[in-house]
């Protein structure tokens, strides 16, 4: 009832047209107004002075706009759901055809923000890689190799170039030739048991086994029991929150955005679990390994917008890769490169989020339809060994991955496999019938998932969190 009266008062205020001369009142801080509005939406007590401030902000916004919490723009302009805008933008980038209504919505949103989307600070590219100066990208990469520090603008340019062209496309002076069409067949890691692939046996945890050793599972269950709603300072609270974030690149953010839609609509999900997509386009493992990368600013912004503090983040889903893995050599060299960057990324995460207890790892989806060198097969398949190697090293108590304070300084969260996402294209997986048809991957590059592909991954993740013994205790009501 309190919330209803508050919203009614705001609506009446916006209908009251006032004429105020310029300079009678100080400029409106729309960030402050958004925060106050969000507090009211959560049912918190808002003072009369703060109510008046939000009313004035509502009056100052142009007619037809909505609440001040829905737009990241500092001043007026059209009111847009930026989560929806990001999802539509990602779908268009992955080759999906948007409806005329969604296309118009996206164009209006981008135009209202000066051609920019959240966190990028750059005009949204019109499409393709034709706008990328490969000579500039090569020069900047050479500087990085020599140890030079790039400014934020140049660093963002390099990330965009690598994401669009792959490393080989930059160092080779142009867009790389498409990979040889993939005609081979591989067996999912979960199915080939003690067989061998380039010297590696099967099983998510090795030796043909898809479940963690008892000691590691027991440790995970113990930590899982500690995942409880926390207040902003990290103290247990019945009204607190459990932050669940994602770590990854473009594919990850597309899939996780869809997961958030499904999970938030699922009546079984605990209301205390707050799902935030912190994955970002072009942010491959090497960037998450950098403690000073600009991506962390976007992470902080998204958590703030979701009403989460760093101390409330307790669980993460990590799905990562490197762009143009061929540059690092054949297997296992490229997998080791990824594994090393993932280890550094995990250390950064634990340092920033002291209560991050468990990270669930997933490797890439099928990439046999890829038409670019960004991350084709067999690299997508082989990157599962990077994830497995990290978990095996943690189980073996190797340096840099300790999660147990009883053994010394905690350096990382506990690692477990989340859902394993790879299967051999259209061939149904034995365990659950999963397959990927051509229509599940973008027709633009065969690498990014379409909406149907995103839904397949999102459904696997949701099913996992609702049923896994280490997750259902905190994820489900």
C-alpha cells in the first residue's frame, strides 16, 4: 500500500504543470533520483524531502517518459529498458532478424544515447568489421607486446578489433580467411569415458568421471550451506540478497541474458537471488585477467543498478574463451593459455568479491558452423580441457587456487563444473538429447547463438541450478 501511494503521488506530481524560472532550484541529480526511486520500489522508507526531490525529477523529464530508474541517461530523453536494449543489440550482432517493432525500439534507444550503449563509451558500430582500421589495431597490439600501457580509448579499440576480426585478422593485415568447413565428429567430454583425445581422457573431472571426488563435493556442499541472503555489508539478513553474476564474453552475455529472463519468471527461484549479467561483448579471458581493465567499471555499474553490493556477490557462472585461439598454437598450448588467464581472472574475482564462494564453469557450445576464425572447432571443443584443468589443479591443491582458509590464504572461490554445453552438432547427446542445428547459431558468423541457441544454453543452466545439490539449497525457494 505504501508503494502504491508513493507511485500515485509521483503520477499526480507529473500531471501538475509548474512554471519555474531558471535558477530558482539547483540542477537535478538524476542518478540520485533513480536511487531514491529504487529504494521506494523496494519498500524502503523515503523521507518527505526525498519524495519531493523525486517528484521534481519526474516533472523535469519530458512528457511520456517513465520512472527515473529505467534510463541510464543523466538527463531527459526517451525512456528505455536498457536490459532489453542490450539484449536486442546482442541478437542483432549475432545475426538474428529483429521484428520491425524491436528494430525501431533499438534504433531509438541508441539514438537517444548519442549512438552509444552502456559501458562502451563508443558509438555503436553500424555492423561488420569494415569500420575497423586494422593497421591501427596492429600498431596498438605491437605496443602492448612491448609493454606499453594503452589509454582506455585505444584499449577499447583493440578489444573491438579482436572481437570482430580475431587476432589473426589483425596481425595478418585484414580479415582472416574463413576456417576450413568442419566435417569431423567428436565425442562430448561427458561420454567418451577412459578413451583418449590427444592424450586426454574423458569425463568432466577426468578418468571418465563426471562427478567431483567426494572430498571436493563435500567441501562444495559445506560452502554452499554458507550461501545465504546478506545485507550490503555482508551480514546475514532475512531481507538480504544472494548475488549471482556471469563472467564471460559476447556469447556468455547473450545466453545469460536469456537465462535471467527464464529464471526471474520461474516461481521456483528464491526471491533473494539477484541475477546480474556482468559478462560483456569482446571481453575474453585475457581482459578479465587484468586487474585494471575497464570492464570492471561496467561490472560495478551493473551491480549498483541491480541494488547489489560487492559483499552480496556469492556465486558466479563463468563461460570463457579467447578470440583467435589459433594464435596460441595447437592443443594443448591454446588451452593452457586460456587456463592461465582464467586462473588470474578467478583471483581478481575473489579479491573484488570477498564472499564469492563458488564459481560454476562451462565451456563453449558447438562451433562446427563457424565461418570466421574467432573461435571455430576444434578449439571450442578443446577449451573444455582448460576448465577441467583448473578444477583438477584446485583439487590437487596446486598454488594459486586455494579456497580453504584452513590451508592458508584464500586465493580463489571453489570451482565446479556447471552445465556442459558442447555436443556434436545435430547429433543428439546421449544424456539429454541436446543438439545444435544450423539455426541455433548466427548465420553471420556461425559462432554466436541465435535466440533458439541462447534458450538451449539458458535452459541447461536453469535446470542445473534448480537440481544440483550444491546450488538448489540457495537458488530454489
